[in-house]
C-alpha cells in the first residue's frame, strides 16, 4: 500500500461518467493509488455545463464516500468545447504588440465572441521560418460562463479546486505520462467521449492545434438505435457485443459510416496546422476515451487517415500495488481514464 500524501485527487467530469484518479510518487516511482468511476444520467453534463447539479453531486458522493477535508482538494478540467489551445507564431520583435495580435488571432478561430473568454498566453520558444525569426506562443482561450459555473458547483459541494486545467492539456499530460511520445513526431491525440471528441495535435512538448468535434459514443448509439428500431439500452448492449448476427452486421455498417465522419473531421482539423508547421502531416494517431475501444474503430480510422492508430495506455509506466487493482479491469478502463490520469499526473508534478 502506498502511503497517502497531500497530492490532490484528480476528478474528470465527463458527459457520461465521473472518474477519480490519484497518483503518488515514492522513491522516484509513480504508483496508482486510486481509480474509480461512476456513471451519470444522460444529459446531466454537457457542453462544459452541469445541467443536473443534483445528479452530479450524487455521483461524487458515490465516487468519494466519507472523504475527509484533505481529500476535498481536487484537480479538475474544463470541457474541450469550452476551451481552445493553439500555438501561434508571431514576429520576434521587441516592440511587437503580442496581446493585440493574439486577440486578433482568437477572433478568427474562436466559435464564440472574444468578450466571452479569458485569454492567456505563454511564450514557449522561437523558430526560424523562411529566414524570419518567429516567437512561438501557446494561446489558451477559456469561456468564462462554463468556468464560473464549474467553480460555483465545486464550491457548493465543498470541493476546493487547487488546479483548474483544460481537457486538451490533460490529454497531453496523459500522453507524457504514458511514455508513448516519439521525438519530433507530429501526433494527433484523439479522445472519444460520449458527446464529443477532443483533438490535440502535438509535436514534442508543444500543442499545435486543438479542436472539439461533434462525434461521440452517444451519437453512435442513436444511429444504431434508429437503424435497428431498438431502445437506447438495447443499442448499448449491441455495442458491447450482445448482438445477433444481423445486429452485429448493422453495428459494423453504422461504425463504418461514423468512422468516416470522424476521419473527415480529423482531416479538417489537421489542415489547420498549415500556418504553424512546414510539414503538416500527422504521423500517428493515439486514441483515448471510452470510444477508443469501439470494435474496429482504430482499424477503420487507420485506413481513412493513412496513418498508424494506437490506443493510449496512460498507466503503462505506473505501478499498481498488487491486489488493489484487477489488471484486466485496469487495462480496459485505462483509455477512458486518460483525462483523469493527465490531471493526476499534473497534480504530482506540481506537488
């Protein structure tokens, strides 16, 4: 058993479930001390907002029963649809109006008015492009309304958020934790949730572009339900393999069509890299989220995108105390726990 320390608990509030993850460092090694999840009713959380506070509060009570005050210090993240992260290249001039330029860039790419966001930036490096020196800035835009709503909810249920991240950056932290990064490679991190898919294209330790695209496991369930004229619950059972031969064929066809839609959205997102990198080709796609293990989805995306597709295991370099975690359960839950794992890793690194 790993001894408890003051590292805060990571809580990933998704649209279909709430997950809790805690990592601890001991003698230079990382240990998994907590991994659990509780399902949410459809519609309780979505679009970065908590629509049913009572449902979420009940889920947190079930997830974290009888926690002491120290355990109420948490690390959370804002939904991808309520945030955007992008690398922006600006002239490396001493008097260049960086803030004005970043605001102008944000107005071009954000799907909501600039006065609705909190805009921050960080200079992350400098490059030479066609003999011109350019500064690299990481621009982070967060919508005020969902952020304020999340903080108000956490205050109401007496949780203290010591770190508020965004899901896009938590995905990158999970990728770093996994040790799957390849130096110099442009990699698309794709987290497939219930209601949306988050895309974070990275190279080394830099985010190039992020985007939330309208694809998720719930949409696949609806398509399957409509095609077979069955209930949502029955469609979920078919997705999990409880299917007749005819239902399995229908699932395969629906998945083919949905994979084509996702591949189109991903390709459109990848094209946004042109102003940032001279070689805007994604060399590898790494899937996470609950939808990552949809039957044959990785293979279909690999065919459509002409790039290798892998499934993220954020815990591959983390030790799980013997007897505390079932290895099969841990392996199956790992991709869905990626955002929580990334938040937990940031908590450890910030301690």
